């Protein structure tokens, strides 16, 4: 943990191979976010009423309510993957040159969004369709947080920044 507190442990000071690997991970994560967003929009839509219909079923769209096993399958996959990607992106954000306030804000908003994104399908299906607005808020919060953190990180990893004199270059 001391490495996260050191001013020398920043994305801009990483060895080339770590910068390359981290940037590659972030670019692939961005592609993954885009694919997930497109898939989610095609399945559930953007409006709270469309989201509620997706989980609760609808005579209009001739769709059935999601079963508990369907919800658990999606939740299981999301619980195993999204928090891990969020952890990596958050750790890279901690290593960025962004202000601590911005880091705390982005990680907090993303964390809240992550919890809402995973829990609200159960609430929509079994409690009330009114929770669909929280699904939308959670998904947008998580997505925007991840997008901003990822773009900050890629900028710092890819754009060469001048190092102060006297600082050794890591190889």
C-alpha cells in the first residue's frame, strides 16, 4: 500500500511495459463497456418504463417476467466480473496525477453505481417498477465513472509527459 502513497508511484513513472499493458487493458475495458452498453440498450432500453417492462414482463412486448434463476445468473456473472474490472481501474486511478478529491468522487460514484446496477433488477422485479429509475441511475453512474477514470488513465499512460530533472527513468 505504500506504493500508492509515493509520488514516484504514478502512472507516468511506470516502466514502458507496464504502461503498455495497462493501456491495453483499459482500451479493451472500454470496448467491453461499449459492447455491454449496446447490449443493455437493445435488451432493456433507456427509459424507466422499458427497464421495468424488461424485468417485470409486459403484455405489450409479449415478454415474461424474469425468473429468479435468470436474475441470479446475470447477477452472478456481474458480481464476478464488474467489481474486478472496477478494482483495477480504481487502483490505476489512485496512481494517476488527478486530485484526491476527483479520485474519491469518481470511485465513490462508481461504487454506488455498481451496487445499484447489480441489486436493482431484483428490486424492480419483486418490489416495485419504480426502482427502474435507480437501475438507470446506477448504470449511468457506473459507466460515466469508469469512462472518466479510464480516459484519465489512458491519457497519462500514453501521452509522454516530461519528468522533473533528477528523476531516474524506470526501465
